[in-house]
């Protein structure tokens, strides 16, 4: 605290005489890294935070943040919606960096070049085992996940080698890590998965993993699946991140979180995340709905909601839709799983979102405002600083060893990127519903990406695309 006060005392006199591009005035600044929680003025210049002061600052543009919370911009590690429709909704939910890390992409260079020169928010991706396997196995599924040979066929040694080469190439080209959807590829042997882990471990790239099993029905439980990735991490020296712990673990969530805590205490580099809803979403044609799914998920047909129409399914409609494929919402996550994850100090917040022409899951538009409005303000499960920590510094730190650019995100400090979210603690809330999943959140008053306002006075700013690609260093050829 003494260091912080001395910095402010030193910075304030200099700042008064300078002009900043933007000043955020009189907001309650919460920085999870320094533990700052107090009223400050924040000066921004050339896309960076240039001053944090108790004294007035002179800005070309000044935004009054009185009564508002000024936080680092939220970092979504699990955002499948990598297009303008989704980026716009992310910004209105306070997200300044939206990353596709679970499934990933097949071609890293193309992913980044397709999004240049800029988007509404920052973006980035892993190189993915699933899309690589789909291509090598010639899986025809138009979905993000496979439904034919890419899912169920065992790979030859030659095919495994070809997959690993693709992964190594993607990592050399600056992928943020390695993405896995192991439950979607039951044909992938333990050896195949280990070979992909070895590629990541060689360069200390983190693996973001949808684990092989789910629920608590032996022998393919979430705990069994967690043991597989912990073993792979130890064998290959690969940092690991278990995605959507609640929808994989269901009623076993408290036990899975206990094992993650124990593994970390014993030196395993492991982290996890959850989204803030009691329902999941996936493709009905995927391997998740292989025979026996009712026992695995602990639900029946009536818990499934067909996204295209909003209807609840029957055995007849389930069989009909499974033949053609499409998104289905699974109302299956117990309250105890969600509450235990939101409250747990090791669990980050991530959306697992992705809308297509307004259709999908409300988590795509409302994950972050829902945490702040419902689980902080209304239910008091956690407080403001803890919620902000889970949305900012934790995901930044998960990536920063591999991707040094992340050391300047997730923080309110001089020199950091001016990715900042300013929200009203009295009104912030999600508005998206399962029937209308594309309704933007409210209460995000100002959202700055690289020092430019993409949301101002609660309104999305049209034609502003300051978001840039977040990429790991590219290896020399």
C-alpha cells in the first residue's frame, strides 16, 4: 500500500499538466493485481493506461465514472463466436478480449489474417486437435465438432503423426495453445491424445481441454476424465485448463474442484472455468449423444431444447434431429454445481458462447453481466473484487507465460493496454434468455479496447474496430 500511495503522490502532479486522449473520472477503480480498490482518475494515451491519480486529469475526452466501477476489460477464454455478430455482443457484456481456446482452429495464419485489420474486441485462438482430426479423417460435419470418422474412427500411426505435425506447425505460427474436445472424439486413443500433448509440452504451450467423460456414472466419469489429463500433463510437462467444469462434472463438480485443488497443491499446472448458467449447448449429432447419454447426463429427452424452434424434445423428435444435426440446449447443470464453481477461488469465468444469426445460448451475450448482477449484487455469492479477478487477471495469467502480450491485459496499471470495462454496480445485468439469446446486457457504461471506446454511455459505437489479434510469438523459420 505504501508503494501505491507513493506512486500516486508522484504521478498526480505530473498528470495534471498533461493532456490525455481519454480520462475516466472519479470511478471506483478495482485492480485485481495490485488490490487497488478506491476512487481514482485514469488517464489513457495512445492505447495505454498512462496515469492513475487521485488528482484531476486533463483529457481530450472525459467520461464521468462517478458511482461506476472501473475494471480491467473482461477476458473470455472460451468464445466460439469469432465474428462480428458475437464480438458486438461481447463488447456489450464487458468483454474486451474473446478467444477460441477449447476447439481452436485448423489454420492459425488464416484465422488471424481473416480478422485483420481489426475487430470490435481483441481475438485469438489455439491450434485445435478436433479441427485437425476432422480434416485428416475427412469428416464431413459442417459443425464445429465431428459426427463421422473424425469422431469415431481410430487413427493409424501415420494419421497420428500427421495430426501432431499440424499441431506443431500451428504452435510455431503463434497459436495461444492447444485445443481439445476429447469427448467429441471417442475414437482418439489415450496414445493419440498423449502425442498431441507432447507437441504442446515441447514449447510449454497450455492445453485447453473438454475432457473425455462427464457426470458421475462409472466408469466414464468426470473424475476419470480429469485423471487422464492430469496424467498427460505430468508425463509431457504441459500446462492444462479444464473447460466448463460444471457442464462436464455436473453433480460431481465439488469433487472435481477438490481434485484440481489437490493437483495444484502438488505442483500440477492446472486451471479451470465455468459459465454462469444451468444449461449447456452442443450439436445433437455429436458423440455426446451416443447411446447411454441419458445416464451420463442424468436427464431425458424433455430436458433438451431444440435451438431452432425452442421446443422440448421427445424420443421421436430427438431421433429426427440427430440425423440432420443442429444445436440443442441441455438443461442439466445442478444448482450445487454452479454455486460451488462460482464461489471457488480457482474457477475463472468463461462463456463457451457462440451465436449464429441470433440463435444459440444466452451465455453468448450475458455471461459476465449475469455474474455481476445475479451472483454478486443479488445472491452475494462473491464480491466485486473477486468477480473481477475471475474475469481478468486469472485468464491473463493463464496465458502470459506462452503469450507475453497478455502481461499487459487484465490489469489497471500504468503501461497496461487500455482494455477497460466501466459498469454500473446498481444496474448491470444480463437480458438474454433461452428464447431470445441475442439481447445485449445492460449496465456496461463504457468499454474501451486499446484505448478506444466501443461502448460509450451504454451504447455500442458503430464502425469502431480497435480490437487486435492476440498471438504467441512466431517461431523463426
